[in-house]
C-alpha cells in the first residue's frame, strides 16, 4: 500500500490531540480535520455534551457511521493532511499513525483547568480531578465497547500505531518534534 502525506493522531482525552494536530498541520502547511469537532457539533445540535454523545452512539450507530464515512471520504480524496480522530488510523492505513498517551489523573487536571467556570455550574461536570478521571475512564470504556462492536477495533491499543508519545512526559513542542521526525523517517 502506498503511503500518503497524512498523519492520523489518536489518543486519550486531554492528551493534546487538538493542540498537536493543529500545530503539526500549521508547521507542515497541511490541512487539519478533527472528528471531535463533528462529535461536539452533534452534541450541540442535540443539547448534550460529548460524553453523552459517546454513550448515545452506543445505541445510535448512525453517529459513528456518519463520522467514519466522512473520514474515509477525506482519506480517499485528500493528501497533506493532519487528522485528530479516534479511528482515522483504521480508515487510513496508508497514514502515519500516532497515539498520544496520558494517564487519566493528569488528563482530568488538564481538562478541568480549561473548562469555563460558568460551564461547570451549568452542566453536570465532576469538579475534582479524581471524580473527572472516573468519568474519563467511563468514556474510554464506552468508546472501546462501541468500536469493538462496530469494527472489532480498540482505538486505545497502542500496537495499532507507528509512534506512541507520552504527553505527560513531553510538552507540546517536544511531542510535535518527535512526530515530525517519525513522519519524515516513515515517509521516505
């Protein structure tokens, strides 16, 4: 299979997928796409948060099918692209597949640190990192169950990827540099 100039980035919540993928796209002069943006848009349209969209998708398979069809279409028709998505690695085997890892306690602290205080008041968001880490684990479990049922794939299995970066040990600039080096070596 011929390699394409596409980097797919998956990983745990809070691991820096958006920051890293946008930074890479900018540095390489590539386009950027995030399937998380599609999930958030679906949630906004339905008046629910991204966690609830994930739970809803367990029974409403058309949510995943819609997002995954968009990924397949993009992968087929595009090149010079960085994609932040749980399953893009699966739909684009010709891409450089990156996984950003992070322990859930650190992820919970990062995410809670970015949430607007008014949103914390308005929504049912756990307020302590410990409580939020439990919710993140529930989200991971939901996604694993969903993708195993749909495609017999676990997006959190690091053996699916060409490069794994621990963003708890590497800041965004270091992670980007590691990915760029790995991508340049891979694409040769």
